[in-house]
C-alpha cells in the first residue's frame, strides 16, 4: 500500500460517517494495510473485546467499535442505585478511554450486516468492512410475552432491564410510594440476563421501604419459574431483614399471569388480582435485533456459538459474545460477557496477526446484595465440553454463614465493579 | 499426573479443532521450559476482571509487581484450599504448576494498567 492511499484512508476514517454511503475503507483484498476488526455494541462484551484487541495487537489490527450511546449505564449495580447505595453518575461510563486505547468509536446504530460482503451497514447508510466481526448487542425485550404489556406500557410499568432512563423512572416511582402500597414484580422466564437480578431488585425495594419506615407495604413477585437463582439464600435474607414484606409466588401459586393494565395498574393472575402502585414488569428476552436479523440466532432467539472460540455457528467470520449468545452453562452476566470477550479477543488476534492461541477458559461470579453489608455470591469456571461451554467448577454462598463473610462479599463486589468497568471502558 | 493429563487433553482438543475447523493449533511451547510470558498474559486476563483496580488494602488486592514466589505460593494455597475464598479457590482449581508459574512470571514483570 502506498503512503498516498494510507493517508487517504486516515482522512476517510476521520470524515463524517453519516456523509458516506460507500465503504469507509477499501476492501482488504485491494491493499488494506491492516486487518480489520469491527465490534457491534459497546457493553461488557463489546467494550472488552475492542480494548483487548487494540491493546494486545499494539496497532497491528484496526479496531472499530460501533455503539450508538455516548454514555453507557451499567445494569450491574443499577439495583444498588435504586436502593441509594450508588448514584447514577457512578454507574455511567463514557468511551473516552476506549478511544485513547486505540479503538475507533463510531456512535451510530448498526442497521444490518452484509455477511456476503463482510460489511456492517450503519443506520446512516455508511458501510464498514471487516475481516472479523464481533457482535455483542445484548438483549431485546419481548414486550408481548406479558399480556397487556408493550413498549409504551414500559413508560408506566418500567422493566428497567436495560439501564438508563428506565432505571431512573423505576426509582421515581419507588420514591412516590406510600405505606400500605403494593409493588408487583413480574419476573422473566429462562433464559434471561442476570438470573439473580430480579431477586436482588426485590431485596433493594424492600431495603428502601424499610428505611422509609413502611410497615404495611408489600412486594409481590409473580414468577413464571418454579425456582430461581440463589433462592434459599434470598429467602433466608428476606426472612431475616424484611419479615413478611416479600411474597414470592411460583406458577402453582398464581396459576399464570393473565394480564397487566398500565392504565389502572391492575395485574391479574389466574387466582388473584392486584392493584400495583408500582409494577416492575420484566418480560422474556431475546438476542439483540441485529443478531437475529443477520440470521445468527436459532429458534431459541439467541445465537449458537462454538465454545472453543465464541464464533457464531452460522458464520466463521463472526463472533457472538455476551447476552446475545447461547452460553451453555454460563449465566448471562456482565462477568460472563467480559470473560467470553477475552477468549474472542485471543482468537481474533491469532487469526488476524498470527499471535499464539490458547485453550478457551471462562469464568463468572455474581454477587447479590440483600441488605446493607449482606451480600451472597455464586460462581464458577467453565471450559468447552460436550459441545457447549461447560461448567468445570462451581461455588455458592451457604445458608447460615457468618455476617462478616457476607460483609466481605459486599466489599468484594464493590472492588469487582471498579475492576470490571476499568476492564471494559478503560 | 495432572499436568500430563492436561497436556494430553489440550492436544486432543487441538487435534479435534484442527480437523473440524482448521482453527489455530493451541500453542503450548513454553510449557516445559522457562515461564511462558504469553501464556501468563492470556491467563491473567481472567484476573483483570476484578484485580485491575485493586490497591494493597482493598478486598480484591493489587497483584501487579508481586514477586513470582509470592504469587506462586498464594495461588497454590488457593488451589489446595488452604487459603479461604471460594472465588479464588475456583479460579486456582484448574491451574497446572506451569500455568501458575506463567501467571506469577507475568504479574512479577507487569505494571498495573
Ligand atoms: C438489574 C440488573 C442487574 C445486573 N447485575 C449484574 C451483576 O451484578 N453482575 C453481572 O455480571 N451482570 C449483571 N447484570 C447483567 C449484565 O448487565 C448483562 O449481562 C451485560 O450487560 C451483558 O453485556 P453485553 O455486552 O452482552 O450487552 P449489553 O450490556 O446490553 O450491551 C450491548 C450494547 O450494544 C449496543 N447495541 C445494541 N444493538 C446495537 C446495534 N444494532 N448497533 C450498535 N450497537 C448496538 C447497546 O446500545 C448496548 O450498549 C445485571 C443486569 C440487570 C438488568
């Protein structure tokens, strides 16, 4: 490649993307200097993979991250924000350090993926060619999985399962409650993002109500599942800190969720009807639209991957990581997304610049806060096995553990948060 | 024993992968000799999730710049479950001696990002 063309590319790269409808870079076959990695989605999955490839390839790979948001509010610790343990600023991060780390960040939505041409088409029409593409678009909410619920209804009955304005709305509604009011939570069916998340949220609601001195308020959880993550630990914690306040109902107890009415706040099950002063409806979930539209998802709505390398089973040039993929035994968590990103980054480098490849290894830990200084945890290590990401070891907090151990868990989770956001956003 | 088992298992994985997808062969070249910095760097990515903002006093401490002896000692103690903390015991449970040596080498030679 000549100096002239290289300069031209630099100019193009810096030009307004919206103005371009032709490829941002010439196809590699025509003399592209560096191999190109394009990443869709700047959350725990996408942010991590972009930063690691840029850092470890030391400029040998051209890394572009496509993410419409200028700031990203983490779902993890958003329950702690609702409870007043964190402020909104502390869970909101920008991409300045990602850019400083050598990643080109394009703040635009990816509209589609042209898999034949190996190009991502942006919402404004520009095309971004790739040699390898990593997609980490997270989840989409299946609004119609709860009868009566819709995107519009979420303005009255927030799901707050994507952090940001929804989480702020949830807090506003929580703060407006009076003693004697009822919170109704509808929790999602498997698989969904953050298995213990809804139950940590119920705990944080209870923390707020207790702190405000509510004596009669209730939290009713209508669950489509017969059991949930860390159930025994949550129930022990609820009994200890909030006796009688949280009522969890499995499908046998409520008989099925029949309807929600955003106008009246009425929620009907097969066996009862509730008037919710605050309804937190968390519907079923599916992989982000871009992944489904590109034909990377199967009938489950999520994307099958090769556990050895996080590659899509549908396209060997595309990796799917984070909540959008089918992660085998791993839960859908920020920790998992970050862990999968590191495997993908290692494989991308080995394919594009022939760096060494190592066997894939994954890990996860999820901490959940039940009350001030009382946190429990679950986690494990994972490796490829039996055609999936298979659990290799596991651990979970035990019932009846000493209070100082749970306080230590909380401290650990605070340090984890600081670590992981630095790992994702620099 | 464990080491041999793991090396055998990795080779089997590598062969399967080569046949199935022509993906890169897993490189274990550093495993038998001096500590393997590249392997250490890869394995250390798992540690970065929690440890990169650690200070000497935080519950998830800084581990950059520790001596090889210290990292090796601590990781083996977690692997043997003589040091408490299920998260670290779980992380250490799958590490071979060579992998612990690679990690220890990497952290002793690396500065906090
Ligand atoms: C209440 C709650 C608590 C949680 N607590 C924890 C916890 O304690 N620990 C933990 O590990 N996990 C936790 N999680 C789960 C965690 O938030 C998710 O698993 C994680 O965010 C998944 O990361 P991701 O990168 O796959 O997707 P996301 O974080 O959803 O990021 C996807 C990004 O892609 C972008 N995007 C989507 N489509 C496009 C497109 N077409 N073009 C460009 N960009 C696009 C989005 O704007 C978004 O920024 C929690 C979740 C919730 C809801």
